[in-house]
């Protein structure tokens, strides 16, 4: 089976460019046009920051656009929350993030996880959102529920999908601060299970590593990509909608291939934050 993995669409209620010129709606439409010839896609997975403003209008428009892409292919669409998302609005429009889940976790703080099986592959979305903050955390309740789900192996293994990566590039402070803060607890929960792949977003760039026995993949953003050629301690976001094609059945898999839409503004700067600006963001949105 193939998965089209998207993240950080950042749509808003207006569907228009923001002050920096970033436009989540236009970026998503362009990307979906560019990937119309992909075959064998059985699932579309969106790992958070679906809405930039947490509005119901943004969730409804995302669901409409992705539904129109997925339906002719017989693919199912799955969603997880990110730090820009609003749990109540997400649930009102997208429910658990799964159309017909096999299992759902409803947490006391409103967090929601769900599991579904597609062609023998189990797909589990988790909720790593910490309201008002930029970093991620998976509640003890979610991790306990996940342990229970994983006690029964799936025919072709399990894929986890959530927003905040459980890894960071050395020396990139914003990634260290804004990643998943209890990665070691997640590693303990999945160690020795059939989890073979973890899909994340949030960093707006591609990155891969390992957690326990699983490959971790971070897909670049749809609305913008982060360019790490900027000076250390700063951040540069550029135009160029991107996604990942995940092939679970390929030999030596899972295979992961980054897809870049042909944006005429590809690589043009959307914003550039200097070191004092980044320090302020880290202080305000960090622990």
C-alpha cells in the first residue's frame, strides 16, 4: 500500500494569503494537482496543523479538497492534530480523524487517538497537542491505550502518525524545544511491537531517524518549507509545497520519497526570523 503523507497545510477561514504571502489553500490545491498521477495510493495522512487559525471553515475546506482527491482513488483520509489546531473544531468537522475507526481513545482533556486498518496495515493517529504551546506531549492515557492496541499485531504491521517529531537535529534549538517531549515514553510503549514506521510533521522539512525499532519520518510542510541554510539560531521559511509518498509494500521498505510541487516561487523567502525573534518564540511557546 502507498500513503500520501501531508503535514502543515495551515489553512484559515479566509482562504487567502497571509501577511507574509503564505497561502495554505492555494498551496494545498497546487500540491494535489501535482500528485494527481500517483497510483496505488490507499491512504492520505495529514499529520497536524491542518488549520492555521483553528477554524471550522479551515477544517471543512481541507476535508473537501482531500476528499475530492481521495474518493476517485478509493483512498481513505486520516487526520491528526498539531499545535495550531483546535481540538473542539477539529472534532466537530473531522471527528476522530478517521472515517470508520476500529478503536478510538477519548481523553479527559479532549485529546483523541484512533486506529484503523487499511489493506492489512494498521494506521494509528495520536494527539500530541499541548494547547497554547509549540512542543508536543503524549498523555499517559493515550500511551496506555496504544499499548493495548498493539498487543494484537496487524497483518502487515502498524504505522503511527502524529505531529511533533520524537527526534531533532543536533544543534537546532527550535527543534529540540518544540519536538515531542516524552519520546522515551513512546519508545518504551512501542518497543518490540509491530510498529515499523512513525510519520510526523511540524518542522516543515524532511528528516529521518529511528525510535526503538521504528523508522521515524518527518515530512516537509505544504504551506512552507524551512531552509536550514539560514544562519544558526535563525529561521527561514520558503515557498514550495511538499509531501511524501510512502510505499509500505516495496522491497526493503518502507520507502519514502519526497514530492515537491512545481511552484513558480519555489525557494523564494516567505519570512526570515533573526536570532532574537527565535529566542522570543522559544521562550513564549516552549515549556
